[in-house]
C-alpha cells in the first residue's frame, strides 16, 4: 500500500533513497529499490529545458510516472534565471500537470520568479491533485497569495516561512533539499 504524503519524513530530496523519503529524479535516472523501500518523484526540471527535451525523454517520463514507486510528479516548474524560455517551460510544465492528473499523483513544483504565472495556471487548470511548491523562500505576502490560491508547500525544518503562521500546518510537508 502506497503511503500518503503525510507519512513521509522528507518529500523532496536528491541523491538518497529510503522507505520514508521521496527522491526527486529526472526521466534518465534509474529507480532503485523495490516497492515500499524507495519512493520517487519524476520530472523534467526547468533547468533541463535550456535545450529542447528529446521525445524519448518525454516518453520515459510518461512511462515512469506510472511506476508504482513514483509517489509524485516533478520536480517541474519555472525558473526565471535558468532554463528555456518561459513559453517552453510552460509547455513542459503543462505536460507534468496533465501527468499528475492522469496518474492521481501530486505535483512537486520548483519556482523562481514566476509565481504570478504559476497562480494563473492553477486557477485556469483547476487541478484535483495537490500542487506543492518545494523550498519556498519568498516573502510573507507571496505566501499569503499562494495559500489563497490553494498551494501546498514542502519546507526545511528551519525555513522562516514555518514561523510566519501564514501557511497552515496541514499544507506543509517536510523536505531536506
């Protein structure tokens, strides 16, 4: 039986696996471990959109999204400082959002400098799956807007955002990245 996100001690990390953590990988990476001993999120990071993503990579993403060890889709999203154009990042993000809906899995989001666009997309798509912003480091007012738009967050234990009292505890998941 697949655990719920609330059962994990870390929903976003890289380079380590375990029975109570979700390891973020790209489609070209191998999934290790048997069902129940390792969990993953799989996605094309916005930094990987600087060059066109190969059709084979997208097909691997689609296939891996259905692997029972994959507990979430992503890390997907937007980065104003790195990666492809906003238009191309939007195209790749839309693929991830659709996969999250098709597979019934939450979407782990990386976002730098494009929160307005992210809020617009969520309002337009009205996803049934949780959209979780990982590693949020924005200001309190932005956190208020994201909470109002229905976003969830994954935060480190020492994140200042945990201290503001703006993000309801039920919308926060632990992460170590």
